[in-house]
């Protein structure tokens, strides 16, 4: 039984830490049954300090425990809030066990009330029951948080006076969800690595797909750029080449985390998109039930098109550490959905 901690400064390297010890009053122990590994988890690690992702599961100095999305099952409890045997979807350490302090229990789940998480975004502190609406466990691990982000971006873009959406890291699951939802409403153009261009085209979600090295023919007079790549060079080229036609620019991700943005950009000032904040605004606008109904309907439409996805199971600490290292180094096939278990 193990928790994997990434080495800060050399994220592909992991150290095995022991599982948490005896429970205190109010705590419950969960076995982490399975979780997804995607570029989103790498972004959590890259922004472990500045976006506080290291604070969810404190680690020894010079290490960070990477948060992952998946299922945990209560196996021991000194809390009345959760029953032994109950299963929960949420934010876990990349490991085999976690100890939480379940509080604010309702039919919709509970909150981890641990003191070190009190100032962290509510969205990440909630644990929910499994939901049949999201499909099987693997699909929930892979897409429940990512597709919620796709949906929120699409809702925002639907209100904008844009004729074209331009998505970088077009092969990422979050970008694919946006593309599928927006196709037909606006011209949807993908930007991707040369090796992933055919994959993006084959999904059928994009009107056009360009490689990062060839941005020449991007169409549109009112273009919204949604940057999942965080690649400074790509961002600069897009802003320079589309000058006058680029009307808005949004920063969503950091998949190309080794090429950060440093340059001054011409054109619109990029806006940071942070899904938990936007989700709270939508829940305030539509109510929780209205938000869930809209998200479920959009997800059902996307889920029906996932013929391109291959779920790839990774079991055991060594195999998970190796998969994590490949992910950090960008050596993952975009058609693979990695579902891991220690
Ligand atoms: N702001 C928010 O609230 C929010 C919410 C959810 C997700 N996100 C972000 O959206 C991005 C996509 O996440 P995802 O989980 O959907 O990704 P994913 O499906 O795992 O994306 C895989 C793709 O990302 C690119 N990539 C991955 N690792 C790379 C590396 N080391 N070097 C270069 N390129 C790499 C490649 O795309 P290309 O070849 O096409 O570039 C690859 O095909 C992440 O940065 C994530 O943090 C942000």
C-alpha cells in the first residue's frame, strides 16, 4: 500500500510514501479503487505551488502528492458521516489510501473538513456518490471533471459574438469535449502536435485541424482562442498571426508545461479560465438541479461519440509510476484513457 509523491523540480520521478496511520475522531479511511491519469494531473503538479494544488494532500519537503479524480471506498471510520463500504467520487491522492474528515453530509455527498483544506476551493473538497448518468467507473474517472470544464467553456463561448473557435492541444480530452459541443454553431479549428493531427481529424469534432508548425490558413473574422497548451511560442504565434481577427483569448491549460509563456502578446489580453469558479457562477444562475440537467444532457451527447477512446488499465505502484512519468514527458497516445489503481 502506497502513496506516490512527485519530486518537485523533477516531476516525472516519484517516491513511495507509506499510507496514513491510525484514524483520529471524525476521520474515515478510504481505499482508492481507481483514478484517471491525464494531462490535467500534470497541470496540478506544475502549478502545485502557485495554484496551491500541493496543499490538498501535504507531502514531505521537496515532494508533492498529485491529486487525481476517481473512486474511494470507506473501509474504516470514526465518523458518523460515512458508512463502511460506501463509495465516493472525488479528489484523491495518487495512492492506494486516503484519510478524510467527512462533514456537511447530504444526499449529494460530503465535504472533507480537514483543517489544511479549509481555504481551498469547495469544488475540490466535495465527494459525491457514483452517478449512473456519467457511465461506467472508467468514464467517470476520465471525464466527470474534464467534461464539466468542456461544458462550461462551451456555455461561455455560445454567448460570444464569434464565428470561429480555435482550440490548442486539440487532442486533449477537455478540448475534444468543447469541439464536439461547439461544432455546427461556430467553425471549430484545432491546433495540435503534428503527430496528433490525424487523430483530431478522425474524431470528426473539428472543421479544420492545423499543426503548431503551420498556422497559415486559420479562417474567421471574429476568432476566440482557447489555449489548453500553455505553450508560449504557440500563444505568441496565434496572437501575432491572427492580429485584428482574434477578438478574445482564454487560458485554460498547460499541457506543454515545459514551454511556458513569457513574451508580451499582441491582441486581446488572455483571460484565465478556472472551472470551479465558473461552475459556481452557473450553479448560482441555474440552480444546482438546472446545472446538473444541462451538464448531463451535454455529456450524453458527447458520451455517444466516444468510439475513439481506448480505456487503458494500469495496476500497481511501479506501473502507475511509469505511466505518470510518460504523461509528464508527453508520451501518451491521445486515444488512450489511463485508469490507474495501486
Ligand atoms: N482551467 C481549468 O479549470 C481546467 C479544467 C480541466 C482541464 N484543464 C486543462 O486542460 C488541459 C488538458 O487536460 P486533459 O486532462 O484533457 O488532457 P489529456 O486528454 O491528457 O491531453 C493529452 C494531450 O495534451 C498534450 N500533452 C500532454 N502532455 C504533454 C506534454 N508533456 N508535452 C506536450 N504536450 C502534451 C498533447 O496534445 P497536443 O499534441 O494536441 O498539444 C496530448 O495529446 C490540461 O492542461 C488541464 O489542466 C483546465
